[in-house]
C-alpha cells in the first residue's frame, strides 16, 4: 500500500474537516497492463505552523490504520462524519466545536480516541502549544 500525505487549502477538503483520509485505486505504473494500486490518501488543511499540520497528519494516519485493522471502511466514517457536519450546520450540536470521532456512537470512536492520544504525545514532544493548536483547528469553518 502506498501512503500519500498532502497539505491542501482548506477549501479543497471533501467536507468541513482539517484532516481527511480515504483509499483510492491509482494507476501508478506507466505500463497500462499493470493493475492499479491501492493508495491511502491523507489530506491536511494548510495551517500556520508545519507542526500543526504534522499533528493532524499523524492523527489521521494512526486513525486510518486502526480503522483498516478493525474493518471500519472509509464509507462508514464518511457517512457518519458528513451527517455529523450536517447536524452542526443546522445548529443541532450542543458543542459547535465538537469532533465527530469524539462521540461514542461514531463507528471509529476507539480509533479516534487512541489517535488523539498519539497526536497529543507528538505535539508535546514537538513543543506545540496545545491551546494555540486547538484554537487554530477550531477556527476552520
């Protein structure tokens, strides 16, 4: 499996999120007879500090690997996340800054919680001010 991690303008995310992951089949070989390969794409919104982008990327990588191990699909996560964002847009969430993966009914709740712990460890080791980081993440529409 090939893993590609990119930082992108926030407006290019598939839905309102600062970190996204999904699998796709890509033709990586110039030989048209070769089969397409499965590629894991991780897309992180551009931020003010490369360390913030790295923390999001590592969170997404840890989360997706644990989801893959548990048999949780991109489609399941996307369905839940997009419905959650719809509720947010309608003002139906008690905390407008909440994350879908923090909800116990999320199909990837455990994976998200563990990925968040890994993210916090990395942030601490890289001397990231967690409050500034969280404020920047929450500022994205």
